C-alpha cells in the first residue's frame, strides 16, 4: 500500500510539471520529497539535468524493495550531477545500500552522503 502511494506521489509530481503547475505544486507541498520537477519532468535516462537525476534517484530508492521502508524516504537533491542524500536511516548497511544504489543511477557524478544513523 505504501509503495502504491509513493508511485501516486511520483505521478502527481510529474503531472504537475507537464501541466505547467510545478511552482504551484512546490508551494502547496514544500516538504514533498517526491517533487523533483523544477526543470520539467524527466521521462528517460538521457535527461542529465539535475531535476532528471533527482527524479531517477528518488524513483530508484522508492521502488527498491530490499531497502527498509523508512530508508526509502531520505531527502535527495542534485547540483551539477552531485547527489546529496540526507535524513535518518536504520543502520550502516542500509546507508551503504542507499549510497551504492544512488551511485548506479544514470547521470550521477558523485554522492555527498549527509545521512545519519538512527539511535533507536
């Protein structure tokens, strides 16, 4: 069920961009971690814009069933192909898996890991 909601969020974010409402969508959902369409919606792996890379990274994380549910919701931002990851993950193996996954996304030049490990 959670994964279905994530896909809906991705689809809504992308639909918002295609309909020209990206700024409105950002204003209405400032904390939405799935809204990565500031420059238009990326629709393929050849979109090397920062927004295209961010979209593919988020999509890769939320669709990876091997990651703990909470670990799929780290914050992702991209600047000049450098992906910055932040948020809290369960343990170091989850952190390593996320970084490894992100490094494998098309267009990622490097990863700036700012994630922390949960104390609980």
